[in-house]
């Protein structure tokens, strides 16, 4: 898990002003699931991503609350409509205080 | 005066006894958890989604609010048969305008048979241009998956689909 927290973002190669753009993002993360011992869940500090935020030029456009019933190495895709060029920033927060960020520059063709 | 001191002594003894018990349980815990070295006693189990039936989840999230059938406006894409329950791709698209006056505020993804049914909640904004979300789910067994869209005026729309899961992928 040396790569834990590595964020990959894919955007279309050519974007025109006013297009609705589909962004695909992935973060390397174990997303621990609840362990059980004798049928009872074990209370420990499970490591998983519980919050994802997407901001464009500092303005939040999407926020997600995620649980451990999202797969390991969580993948999210969403759309957004850029009206001006700028920086898309995706932030993943996990329950151990980890903060993983990825950015993608949006330029108009 | 004497009585008060007596009280103090008794309570201190009680405190020590409790501490002793905690010490014993803390020593035993690593064996129970099967993972020595893990900090026990500061878990976040209580902060996770509660283990409950899907009806309880719906009640908790939406109260008694009416949920309309949204199968004509919510387009869910997910496999009919998922061989591996630990990675089940889903996309949810709500055909709705995304303007500040009328947009989809939240999309909830709920798997009926998972021990903790809520998979994820997405809070959308009009800047997104379209209400379309994709993610990978973990499904414990063959289950209905529901996508519930909450519009900005508070209306709730739901679509659901069954996914057959060959190998479960969710312990929690």
C-alpha cells in the first residue's frame, strides 16, 4: 500500500466552453471493511474514505459522504459544466485523518 | 468529617477496581481482535452507518416523507449479474434540469441486503450541468439496489434494480 492516497483524475482531452464534462477519478485506498469476531463487529478505528469533495476554482460543486460499502480503490465519476478555465480539485478524506488531493487543469480547446 | 473521608475511600477503591477491570480487558482485546498492535478502545465503529434493515435506513434518512416512483427519470446502470460483489460499478443519472431554480440536491445509493444499507450520499450543485454520478459498490449478496434522488424542493424519487451477486464482497 505504498501508493495509498494516490489520486488519478481523467478528463476528456478536448473541452469546449459550455460542455458538460464527465470526470472520472480514482484513489488508491484500502477502504477497510468491518471485521467480525464470533459474529460481533470488532470496534477499532477502521480506515476508509468517508468524505469526498470536488471544487472548481475554489467553489464546491460536489460533496459525497461515503461508507465502507464502496469498493477498495474507490472510483467516482461525475459531470460538471465549466464556464471558465480553471483548476478542478478533488479531495478525499479518510477516517484516520488522511487527506488526499488531486487536481486537473481545465482548458478550453 | 470521618464519614466523608470514608465515602472518599470507598469511591477511590471503586475507581481502582474499575481500572483493574479495564486493564484486564485491554490486555485481552488484542487476542480477541486477532490483530496485535492495533489501538483498541478508540474505535470508530459507533460512527459508522448503523447495522439495520433497509426499512430502518429509509425511515432514518427520509422520515415518513412520501417517495415517488422515479423509474422514468432515474436511469441506473449496473450489471444484472455481478460475479464479484466487491466491485460493482453503478451509474445513476437523473433526467432533471440543473439550474439554481430546479436541480437535484442529493442522490442516495442504498443496497437493501447490505448490513449497513447506505452506500453513499452525493450532494450535487447546479454547477454540475447534469445529475450523473458513478461509483463502485460493494454488495454482500443478491440484493435490490435503490437510487433515491432528492430534488431541491424536497421531492423524493426512487428507482431500484436487482443485482445478482455470485461472490459476496462485503463483510461490513
